[in-house]
C-alpha cells in the first residue's frame, strides 16, 4: 500500500511540475513577444542611385531590417550623359572637379523630396544612407544640407 501511495504522490508532483513548466514557458513566450514589440526600431533606408545598383542594395537592406526605403531624388535628374565619367564635360566630372575635394565643393544638387526625407528621418531610430562611389568619391547629392 505504501508503494502505491508513493507512486500516486510521485505522479501528482510530476503533474504539478509539468503544469508549472507549461505555464512558465507560455509566459516566457508572451514576455519575449512584448520585449520584441517594445524594442522594435523605426528604421529608414535612404539611398541615391544613378544606375540602379545602390537602389537594389537599399531594397535588400530595407527588406532585412523591415525599414522604410526612400530614394533621394535629384531635383534635376541625372541622365546617362550626365553619368558619363569618360566625358570631361559630363555633369559628374564637373561636380567632382568643382573643388579640391568633394567636402570643399560648393556644388550641391537640390533634392526634390527633401521634405519627405526630413520627416522620415525625424521619426527614425536608425537611418542607413546608401550612395554610389563616383570617380573614387561619394557623389555630392548626399552632402546637400537643408
């Protein structure tokens, strides 16, 4: 009889422990979901792309980070002729040769969607900025300040 009683007590204790574990695990899942929701960041991915390569990369980053992807649009869009590095008279060559370094250049292409960019950046926790490398330097549009 004592053996039978001992088995019943063991079963009851095992059942109670199993129940406590299930409740604990359910609570951990809920707490984890709450923590993830509380720590979700507002991410913005800004990019400028002359040929589409940077655009594709920005979209991949946006997808991986669940970020809002925004193109930096030049008020005066770049044409294929503007992007011809081999032509001394092309827009990109003139922009880069306008000073000893891009940081010193007074050439700052206007941004068509600057208002939308400022609004998104103001709300963001994290901002990624993507741009192509032109003539061994970054292009000048992302140096434009408001």
